[in-house]
């Protein structure tokens, strides 16, 4: 199981923060298809079948982390190991 790329983790952190594909695409300046394809690639790379499970797994592995205790929490990509 491989670690997702920084870009994939960036998108996952935005999903964890409550953004949908349209909002991510708008915020990052890419198409919705690019967002979807990037998440699909992350799921294949990690062998995790669903986006929600991949977000949870990314938090578990420490790849993304909440930066505050607000509701909803804002997530960020953690520094490279």
C-alpha cells in the first residue's frame, strides 16, 4: 500500500473539511473531473475502496490532520516524513 501524493492528500484534506468536488475544483483552479480522477487514483494507490474510508485511513496514518476543534473541523496535510 503506497502513500498518496501530496496533491491527492490536499484533495482528501479538503473533502475531510467538508468540501465537495465542485468546491475543491473552484478553490484549487482545476476541473471537477480532475478532482474525481485524483481521488480515484488515490484509492487505487492505497487499495482503499471508498473515499470516506480513505479519509479515515489518512487521518489514522497521520497523513492529514485536523487543525482545530471546530465543527466542522479543518484538515491539513501533515509534513512529509
